[in-house]
């Protein structure tokens, strides 16, 4: 889906004057009732940047980093998942290099994330801004090591489960890829298993919900007792 104002424009034309987009609540609702606050900003201009936005140069970092490596340090295949307005730049970079052209695949939007992650040896994320990206946690849950830019909380999350590179720096990204490539399959499995254990320990949905509940209870005197537990399905 290409970012734009199409959906909002349709609602405005239908006579709706206040249109607010709300991010999904995820599974935090398991911790109790959800209260959503919506901030309405002028359509014409505002000072905020989407945390998921990646500029054209950043989109090309992975392909450029692979190209910067000697062939013996390159992965056998590179698969690009997802899509967006800057993907043509990445395709043009790949098309301009015979080695990349022969070994890169563009999968587009992924419908089955678990199947995709099960088919790769490790995940590479070249974002320039992030919060706590689900795809990193999903890869770790699938026992896959991660190579990522060191933005936001990612270095702490993947400590012991991957390799960190500087944001937007092709040389350090190439070095991170080389470090992952030079690990044996057994060493990569060890990284992946460490990541799996961390996700189970720190990001289990029940544990996360209870932590949210405890944080809310500390701030809201009226909230008492343990977090509600999700009823088991029988």
C-alpha cells in the first residue's frame, strides 16, 4: 500500500470533517480496558516524521553493503521483503550489478511472516528510525539471528542474538554482514536460540500484558489487583 491521503480524501468528500487514524492496539488489550487518545493535526503541515519512514539512500544500504563485500563473504542469496515508493531505486541498483541480479529476489508484501522467516538464515534490517520493530522480535521468536542498524532500542534487544551496524553507513553494514557470514551454521543457530530465549523471557504476551498492568496500576490509584488473565480456550 502506497502512503497517501486517498482514504482520508474519500471520507472528506463524504462530508466527514474530522478523520483520525489510530494505530492498532495490538494485544495490550489483554492487560485490561484500552483507552485511546487521538491527536488531530493540521493536514497541511506538522513537524512529525513517520518512525517507519526510510529514505531512498537507506533502502539501498543492504544492496550496496553486499556489493562492497568480496564475493567469498557475500550471502548465497538475498531476498527483499516488502514494497514501497523507493523500491525502484533498490531494483535499479541490483539490476546494475550482474552478481546481485543473479542472486537477489524481490518478494513484495509478505502474507505469511512465519513461513518467510523459517526460510531465511538471518534477518537484515536497515531502518534509519524505528520503535521496537515487530519483525525483529518475530525473527528472534523463530530462532533467526539479526543484522540491524543500531537505532532506537534494537542494540539492547538483539544483544547476543545478532550484529549491529551504524545507521546509513555502508561500510559498517558490510562489516556486520561479513561478521554474520563468517559465523558457522552452528554459531548462527546459537545466536538464534539466544534470541528465542530472550523473546520467551522478556516479550511473552502474558508477561508483557502484566507489566503494562503493573505500570498503569502504579500511575492510577484506582487500578488495583492483578492483571486480568486471558481465559483459556477449551
